[in-house]
C-alpha cells in the first residue's frame, strides 16, 4: 500500500484568527447556549458563536500534548466558539477531516512541540506536521473502518442514556409522585403525605461510605490475579487502566455503586466497573442489598442537587454529612416491590452495553496504528460502498 508524505498545511485551512481569548470569555457567559471549546473539548457554553459547521480542533498547548492522556484532536460540530488554546482547522471534505482526526491522535507530535515548562504546538509548526497520505480509496476505507466502530459506540451510548432517562422517570413515578399508590390510604409524615405502610428513612442508615485506596504497587499490564485500578481517567475513557495484585484494596464489582468524592465532578455516581477503587472515590457499602437499586436511582436522579451541596472552593468535595442526613419515604418491606427488579434489569443491560463499548474501543485502538502505518493493507479489501455518515 503506497503512501505520499504531505504537510498538514497543504491539506487544511487555519481559522485561528477567529478565536476568542480566554480573558474575554467572562462577558460572553450569558445565555450559555453555544458550546465553547478549549484544547481538550467543550469547557463551557456562551451566548454567541462564530463557527457553524464541522471543524477539527487541535490542542495548541498543555501537558496533554506530551503525555497524551486525552485526544489532542477533537471534532466540533454545529454552532460554537473556540478559545485561543486550540487550533481550528477546516477541510474541503469530511473524509479528509476524519482521516486527520484519527491520524493526529495516533502519531507522536513531540518533534513539533516547543517549550518545556509549558509544551506548545504553535501555528507554524502544526502546519509542518508530516502526514502519511494514502490514495483516495484507501483513505476512505480506513476512515470507514474506524468510524464504523465509533458509530457503534455512539449508538450504544444513546441507548444507555435513553435507558437511564426511562428508569429515572419510573423512579420519580413510584418514589416521588407515588402514582401507583394513588388509590391507597396516605398518612402524615415529616415529609408530608406518604403511602400507608411506608416510613421515613435516613439515607445514612442504609449504607456507609468506604473510601477507595491507592494500591502500593501498580502494573502497566494485567497479569493473572491482577485487577484494574479504577480512577477518574479510566471512567472517562481518557486513559487505560493500570493493574494491581495488592490485596489491601477496596474491591468493587459491576453492580456495586460508588461516588466521586473529590474534584470538579464530586457527587457523580457510578457503577459497572470491576477492580480496585481509586482514592478519589467512595464505595457505597450497602448492608442490605434489597435497597441497592433504590439507592442508585435516588442518587442518579438527584445527582445535580447533591453536587450543588459540595464543600470546598479550590477542590470541591462531596458533602457526606448532607447525603447521610437526606430523608425519604420507603415501604417497610421493600422486598415486595417488584419494580426494583426492573431497575436491576436496566442496570444489567447498561453494563452489557458498556462492556461492548470497551471491546469496540480496544478494537479501534488496536487497528488504528496498523491502518495508519500500512501494516494492514486495505487497498484490496471490499468495504460497503454506501456513503459513510460523517455527520
């Protein structure tokens, strides 16, 4: 398979003159309608836009240019604005844009970076990056292969979001509005009227926070008996997990619930991971697992409310005291509520989809360098001739 070597500047147009400096963003934060991008993706929303279409955004500075924990190239679609920490590249066709998107997230760009304390990929150097450029039909096939995997991941993510929205609506119907119990007797409580046979319960009586731990030693790759170390980057998908053989860990399994306790997203609730829980999380150690489904969907449905109670200014922390003292109504014999099985089925389905996405992402990341280097020759491979959906 033959490749031509082409400079990036010959393949795209720079739109950097239309960027907005960070110092001017405060007066733009009004209606917060349109995405505002930085080096690693959307960082806020503002009330105006200057771009409308599909562009490739490439980080101009930051440690991520070196450590590559996240993509250095991202695709922006629709109406948006960009700060002066990301290059804005336009292409004549979307097939080229996607090829460069995958290529830049694969190659080492350190030879084009200046600065040590603050790595920088300046406007001149980014245009000098050399691209291995296959002929049109090969380029199209490579993009179709990689994008088909990303498309399946995005479909699964939409299904996951829809399942969770449906489950939260059912949770509200049962445990907030008491709709299935409208024809039954209601009694007075400190929370107002609740169905007869229900009682007011304090959240802290149902579970205990158990802080995660950092293992004494970590391995780059899994080996027999090891488990993945679950940190925020692993959950975000921005970094691959390390592994540990340390037995003094907080071990979690797929259906276990845990909360992020520190950082900008403190208060977020998670499940669907198997491994050693990192120190910025807490495992919700639930004594009676009959309450587990209710606990998860309560926390998920009230995630923003709980985050608004975070403490700390420089580094937000989830407010454990507030969470422990939340009061709500539950039936005295919760095991008789068959609806809890529905919630469990939803979470089980979501876990299946997340595991499928992990496999798809691993397949994509394994194929990408082999396709871009020509190790896998696709020139004679027949791929569906239907147009790829680039939108």
